[in-house]
């Protein structure tokens, strides 16, 4: 492994979540409504509900994007503005539009912990399969942050709880590495294999012990013994 997996969290969103509102044409847009599109993005970034409504009424493209390729919906989700994000989805925002770094609205909801928004996005056709620039998916974000309800929801929508990702890591390993015991139990219940090893030869229990998450490691070991 070129770099340890544990610091991935710092890379996961912090390095990729700098907001940049375009003063020129946003990606994939013409200059026709450049000003009103920029107003929409600024209003979303600042949490100005009235400003968002005015911009949309004035003809702003609901899928306007900033220079990082982040749509208005993605910006709202990343900032935890759940009500605004819900309004944008219900107004027809593209629920699968990724940013340049591959981050999707569903990934942002999974990272932020809004089960309601995750459910809404999935109901509107959000795809849980995309992988972003740092090789993470929605379920990996949810597992690492301990958002158990979202993990369960994604599994119920067909995401394989035991899928192997970059560096031979599984969602179980991501949850274990941050001591997310409840999430670990949910993944084990969904069929995650505690015996799998990453590309360093470590199991999820080993990873939990490395992080001094003894309760989490015990939960995995107990399940492994039961078979």
C-alpha cells in the first residue's frame, strides 16, 4: 500500500470540499444566464433560502456548477443544508451529477449523515455505485462516519456489504478503523466477512485493534467465532 489507509479520512472530504463559486461560466454551462446561475450558487453556499428561490424564479439553471464542478445540490449537501438540498431535489436537480473529483450528492449525504436525504436521493434514482477520485463510494463514507442507518439503507438498495474496494478494504474495515461498533454489527448482519484481509494482511478486527477500538474488535472476533 503506498500510504496507510487510516489517514484516508483526512483525504476523503477535507481536501476535496473547498467551495469555489464561479465568476465566469460554470462547467458545462453557457454564458446565457451566467449571472443568475452564480447568484444561485452564492445563495446556496451562504444558506440564503430566499436568494435560492429568487435565482430559480429568475431562470437560474438548477444544475449550475462552480469551478470545482459542484452542483448547487452538492454544495447544499456538503454544507449540511438538508432542507435546501431537499428543495433542490424536489425541484428537479440532477441527483447523479458528480463534481470534478467524482463526489456525488449521495456520497455527500452519506458522509454528512442525513438518512432522510439519502433515502430521497435513492428514491429519485441516485446511483450508489460511483467511485470518487480517492476510490471511495457512498457506503464507505457512511461506514467510516458511523452512519449506520444509511449503511443499512444502501445495503437494502442492493449495495454488497462485503464488496472489496481499493487496497482490498471493505466497508467493514472502514467502520472498524474508526471504532464504529454499531455500524460494524450492521455490516456483519448484512453478510460482511470478518475474515477478509486488506492488502497488508490485516482483518477488520486487526484494524480496530490498531486504532485501540477494543470494543469494536471484540464484536468482530465474537462474530468470527460464531462463523
